C-alpha cells in the first residue's frame, strides 16, 4: 500500500534540496540528479542530468503537481540526455508525493516514479562572501555563523560584528534551496556591468574548505536562484554600517 511509507517520523516539509537516487526503478545516484524546493515562493529548481531546470510546483497534502519547467540548453552525452528526458517525464506525470524518514517518493497514482533523499548540510561549516566592484565603488561582505565583516573601500579596514542567531537563521533559510556545487553554472540575467552600468558582483560559498563561486553578475540583479540569499547578505551588511 502506498501509505505504508508514511509514518510519524517522516519528513513532511517540502523545502530544501533533495538528491534523486532512483528513477523508474533504476539507480541514478551517479548522475547527481537533484531538485530543490523553495516553500516561500513555490518554485522548484535543480539539475536534471545535463541541464539546470526551474519552474513552479503546488502541493496540497499528498497531491503534488509541477508547472511547466524551463531549462538551460547544454549539450551532453546520449546517456545523460536519456536520463534527463526520463526525469522531466516523471515530473510531468507525478501527482502524488509520499514522505519518509529520509525524503520522499513521487507516484503517478500508485506507480512509483522516483525516490529522492533530503540532502543534509551542516551550516555550521559554511561561510559566504559577496563582492560588488566598479570604478567608483567597492563592497566586500564576509559572514559565517559567528561573525559578519563588511568593507566599503578597497584599502579600508573591515567592520566586524557578531552574527546573531536570528540573522544566521535568515541566511540558512535563504540558502536551503540552493545547490552550491552548481552555482558556477548560473547565467547572469543582465549585462549592464559590461558597460559600467552596474557594479560587477560575485557570490562565493565555502563549504568544508571547498569554494563554490558564481560567474560575475550585475550588482542588484542576481540570478533568481541566489536572489533571496544575496538580499539577506546585503541586508545584514546594511545593519553593520
């Protein structure tokens, strides 16, 4: 029975990143398929085997439906294209979600489509760096769960304050739907920085000593996947000044 997978200790909050481990009865762990849910915006995004994808979703109890998905246009090997096609078909067919201790399973009625496991990230080991540089301005922000550092001149001394628990919680919540290892593939929505129309911005995330970095983008217009995180980082820096 489908409801046999549900229990009192099951994960029931569809928010954050999940790794797809089985797709149509096949182990697909090696393809790094993943999907992230942003509960606040009802947006889903992730990696489908070849491309990054994004779109909307709706959930009501055990009923789940995905809206039309957009995706990047990378060219990949045939096996990755096949996996990606199967993944998108599964999302399109899915109408039922059942939660368990480690994640969830998607069904088309009673037919199992995929199994996904919640990715557990220790936010105690993460730090963030944000920079925005132009000919006439400079901004560098660095923060972790203990401190916030802000510098607004190239040769000036950074201002440092303690990062409060409630401030770090906002950063964590804004980060949960982001796949850090894929932020290097996020394309900038606009190109004003190329003509001095905006400061050149970058976001770095350091996890257990490993650095993940976005391509440059216009300050004030980050990719939607990191927009909430950038907003929270800039808000913290404003309170430092």
